[in-house]
């Protein structure tokens, strides 16, 4: 095994330390909730002259997960009433996304840095109370300083649909922005993402809630059949995107779809976001494209990402079933 550079030892030690802390952070949340007990409220603390949140995006995660973490931190900044200082997307060196329009630069000096408490399951309603109490305590202690709070590593808030505008704007402002606009203007196809790869297999349980992300090829075929029976999609081209080899998709090859394998990552994401209809896999990559899209999304549930079942979002169940009436309504809605 190739040795990793010594220069990353400090980072790897911190990542491992925080990962182990998160293993018991959910239990710690009970104690912290008692220590900083407050009545349940959605009232935000008052914004001081300078309060920012820097997002600690996991440096080794893939681009979909990194954007998902960035978006989670952005949501926390709004919820805690901070300016969002952004976070590094190490897997986006070419600038696919440009979030500068929704971030703020803190001053160069006079900044007090504070780590937000790692709190485990961020969907737990106690977490917001814990963090708000910590923020109020720090603001009271340092009332005259600019405060730079730093999120826990790889924050996870899964109700990300409110960030559609920010993600779409970041893709349009990014390096392929003009390409995206042109592609979207002329797109007349369905894009379906088939999640595969070395880290996903039928016996692998992973992610929030231990949800298995392996989906049999039969499921994708059933979705294709249902789309073919839906007005407006009976003769529209369906493009299926995946990693692997042609032999891994014998059923889809017979389903009358265009199978596109091992394509360029950024091109695939733009084609997802541009599609007339996007069928999600259990992947933050295609979910990120869905946030940037303004067209109809078919999202498989259950999943840790909270996929709505209203407007342009339509749910598909574990058997590949969805409401064709709801799909038609979503299209008629002008999305």
C-alpha cells in the first residue's frame, strides 16, 4: 500500500478523532440538551456585528457529497442567523460550482474562531437548541469581537430543497455556466442515474439511517416502462448514466434506452440538471443536479435526503411505482 504524505498526518488525525467523537455524540446530545435546556423555538439569536459560519467540508469526499455538506452548512448558517463564509470544495478544482454570490468574506483581523459542538444526528430537534445556546453563550462572552464559527466535519442536514436557487445559481456562475444554459434550452430527453461503484453493492449498508443504496436493475426497467406509458414520455429519448461495463446492464440494453457509461463527471452533472425529467438514484451526485435543475424530478424513497412529493418533485417507491397523474401535473405546472 502506498504511504500517504506526512503532510496530511495532522488532517487525518483530526478526521479520525472527529469521526470517533461522532460515534457517541448522539448520546452526548442528551447531556448537552439538559445543560443548555431551552424551550423549543425557531427564533434565531440576534445577529452581532460580525458572526460567520465556515463550513468544514470533508476533504476526501466526492463532489456530490461535498456539495451536500456545503449546502448543509449553508442551511445551518441561515438557521443560526450567521453570514455564510463557505467552505472548500477540494473535488472541484475547475470551478464547476461558484457559491461566491451566497457567501460573505469575514474581516482579515480581529476574528475569534470557535468550533461548533459536534452533535451527531443533525435532524434531531435538540441539536438546534444546543447550537443556539452555544452561540448565545459565545456572543455574550465576546460581544465586541467578530465571531467565526466552524461547523462540525461533513455537516448533514437533509432537507435541502430550500437551497435550489443557491445551487442553481452556483452552477450557472461556475465554469460551465454558459454550456449549462445552452444544454438546458435544447434538452428533450429523460436522464436516469444508476448508482454503482466500488463503494456500493447489494450487501453494503451505509449513509444516514443505514439505508442500503443498492437498487436492482429491474427497478430501473420498471421506471422506464412506466414512463413509456405516460403521455409526453412515450417516445422521448431516455438516457441512462452509470459506471461499470455494458455487460452489467443486460435488461436496460433491451429496454430501448441509451446507456451512457463512465462519462465525464462534470458533463454528466450538467446533462442531469438540464434533462426534461431526471430520475434520481440514491446518490448525492444526482440529487445535487436535481437542486440545480428547474425541471421535473422523480426521486426514490425512502432515503436520507428528504425528497418532497409536491410541485416538480414526484416520489417513486421501492417497486418503481409513481403517480402518473402527479407527474403530468408537475409537467403541466410549467416546470
